[in-house]
């Protein structure tokens, strides 16, 4: 029997290792020969651990698996209480447009042969038939924008680095995915690491960079382990090293590990950290594209931006651009989290409304209570009320609602949430994680928590003070940490004023 | 040197670690990670040696070490329990779980129980946001870590 059992962090956190171990020992007891592939997650976290059995009909799913469900896998499968049917036919899977995540959960993440068999490296092969300018033109034409949150056009960033003259250039992958509700980078690295490596190699060809770094947060031990193994396999397979695929230029890749500083997800802070310095934000200009790692021209891209490059080269910019809405082209891996019935990763073209995502795809809350707020874009994103549920998922569309899509994480809260407490947490988090370089962030966040405490004690005169402080932080901070903390604070205040009322009537 | 005894074999081990990172661009974080992996903390006696080897001032090395939440000056308890405090976990009751952990262990964040068994630490996101609340105990990930689950975990790490 052949099994797929995810090695993905979420699956492991829900018992996948124990299920895998029991399947092995049960098979030994029954004298059944089994093969277990530890794959990535399909992204249906509510079904994890999701065990797949290869049958004549295809890959059949069973989940969420407990240890008690294991013996049944060796009896009549159709009678198994956790049988889900063919995994690819499940509505969650069938409804998606999986371009970047096409292989995640499908293949053995550390099999370069399987990677190639499933379309891997065909983007790189096509790129090697183009010149550097041709690759940049393709990426520009695809309309791909930075998936880390800032939404800057990837092609333009690459062109800046390609046009810069220097003896060395670098590709730095920002895998410091610190935003709550986001786990797409982690899932991609754990489930299909060669896609990221291929994207970085293509970025090297396009810009003349010969060295890459993946800066992964230390909170992701499994992603670190898989990426380190994948780099060694890619070196042995000739994808990385002195000559890419034996006919290209040199490209080396190094995995680096962060050290628990949220602010290092900001690109200049990340570069300082990579250089071995305090993760303090740098003022821009100079742009990292011109003076980045060690002062050399550097592409800094998010994991998902880089991992979307292979499919863009493979299937062409025009194909990729057919998905999406307005100026948000292509697909986006939505990460649906928090108090949610069906949570996980759902890749789709831009343009679904917030309501379609929360009510239809995610099925509302896990608690069964009403949805009160959805925070979109991580800790620096706004809290959206139900009245925003008609907002289409796109960079500009959420900007118009005084919010942002960030790294496309959505945290759902039910009606027991206290939005004043959430606003206070945003300020507290900013105070804890501030790098300390600029005053509005370093001091403002501390004063922000104090001011919200005054409001909580019933002092309504502190409300205009909070609004004023947020304006200062927004316009006076060097980076998004201080500059965007006002999004969750002000959205909570604007959309949920009852939670900030001097007398909380409900509490009386 | 601060108030912690110099671990035995420190000088040799630092030398080895520095050699392992020879030629690396920006080696300081990897060096500190390796030291912490070897000793469970970053022995402060190592800082001047690192500073000399990397041509940095002691203040610079101290500045880097103290900037990052991960690096500890002193050993943690025998078990480290990290609870996620971030929003997705809050939406599933992480604040309640944290209060329960603090009460049961009798410590606040970053505290170690009197017996030295358990250190309690906050963490901001383990990427387990769709199976919140999340925890990490001695490096092992735990999803849907409500009060009951946490109690079972703490029962297992009393030693």
C-alpha cells in the first residue's frame, strides 16, 4: 500500500507523525508492505492529518485522522469512517486555481525527479533560452506584484538590479513570514521547495546575480529542514552550483535562519540581519535593488513572488495575466485562519469578495457564532466588518477600504471579540517588535497602548489623541511596522465604536 | 564575564564554530545560533572571542545578541513552552490558554518555574494559524492547544 502523510507543520502539530508511526507498526504487525511518502499539505487544515491512500481510482483521502482511525486503513477502505473520497475532487481542491501551489501536497517535496515529472524546471528551461532582458520582460508582462505585501511590480525591481553595474549581485528571498494568519511561505517551502529554488535561479539569470539567500524565520523548523535538504539535492542534481544545469552561469544558494525578530520581515532590516547586524531598518533611498546586501545590487522578493516565477515562465506571461482583477494580476494563495470552520490555504485568482471567502469558502466561524471582524493582511492589516464583505480581493480594492491585503492572510473573529483589546494588542505588538530606529514607532506604540488603556477606563477625551497619534505614526515612521500599526487600531475604532464607548453597556 | 560559570570546553567549541563559519558572508547570526545550539544559551564569555575573530567590537556583538528574541544569556528551564500570542490564536482563545499556563506554572512570560523544570515564553506566530491556538514545546509543534491539551502537555514535562 502507498500512503501520503504530510510532513507539513500544521499536519505534524495535529499528530501526523504519530499517525505515520502507527501505520508503519500496524503494517508490520499485519505483514503488509507499505510505502509512506511525507508530502506537503493540501491546505485543508481542518482535515489534517489528512492521509491519502493510492487506490485504483486515484488518491483517496482520510481525515482528520486519529490514532484510533489507523487500523481501519487496513480493512475495507470504503467503510472507513473518515473516508473523504478522491482528494482532487473535494470542493476545496476543485474550486482552486493552483498555479504556484500546483505541486504542493501532490509530490514528494524532496524528489527532484518527481518535481521534473510534474512540470518542474520547464520554466527554467524556457528562461535559459531567453536573454536576461527577455526574462525580465516576461516577468514584467505577467503583472506579478510582490506577494509579501507591498505589491511592488516584480519585473521593475528585477530590471533595476539587472541594469545596475556591480561585481556581485544577490537574490534574497524573504521567508521571514511573521504575520499572523499567514503560512503560505511555510507551506510552499515544506511542500515544494524546488519551486522556490527554481524561481531564485531564474531571478539570478535575469539579473546577473550568482548568489542567493533564503532568510527563514526560526519559528519554522520544518521549513528550514526541508529547504536545507532541498538545496543539497539541487546542488547534487546540478540545478545549483558552478553552472546551472551544466550550461548556465553559477548560482549558489544558502539558507539562513532568523532569530525571532518580527521586524526582519521588512526588507532592509532583513538585509542588516543577513549581514550579521541588528535588524534595524535602513532609510530608503538607497534602494536595496541598488545597494542591498553588502552594499551590492540585490533583489529582495517574498517566497510566493519567487515561487510564482517558474509557472509564469513555463506557461507564459499572457496565461498568468488572464487571472485576477484590475491591477491585481494572477493568483493569490489566500490563507484563512483564526476562528474559522474550514481554515487553510486556497489559491485563486484575485477578485473574490471578502464575503465569498469568509462565508462560502471558509464556512464562517469554528465556534458557530456570527463573524464580527476579519483582519486582512496580518497584524498590520485592518479589521473589516461585515459591511466590507462586498470588497473584491485586490491590492487597490482593499486600499480603498483603508486596509491592505498584505500577504493575503485572513483572521476571522467571532462576536465574542473585543475590538478595543485587539487595537491595544496592535500597539503592544508594535512596541515589543519595534527596531527602535524611528521615534513614532518606538515611542508612539508605547503611548498608544497607554492611550487605549485610558479609553478603556472610560476617558473619551483620549480618542482624538489616539487618532492624532496614529496620524503621526502613519506619516512619520520609516517602515510598515510603525506606519501600518494604525490600520488595525483605526479600523477597530472606526468600525466597532461600541467597543470603545465610555460605558460598555453590555458589561453592565 | 557575567554571573554564569564558563561552560567546560567553551574555548575549543567556539574555535570550532568559528572555523565552521569561515568565509561566510555575515556570519554573526549563524555563529550565535550554533553557540546556542551547543550550550543551550549564548555564553557571555564567548562574545569577546567572537568579536576578535570577526573584527567587531564587543559592543557590536552584544548589540546584535540582545536585539534578537531568540538568543538567551542564561540557560532556560529543562523544558521550554512557547505559546503563540498572535491574532489568529487570540481568535481561538490564546489569551485564556496563556492565563491558564501562567497560573498553573506560577510564572509570567519569560519566567522559569522554581524547580527549573519549565520556562514559559511568548511567540508571535508559528504559522499554525488555521489550527489555533498554537504552541511549541521543546521544539515540538502543537495545534489546537486549548487548556486541556496544554494541561496534558504540562503533565508530560514536569520532570
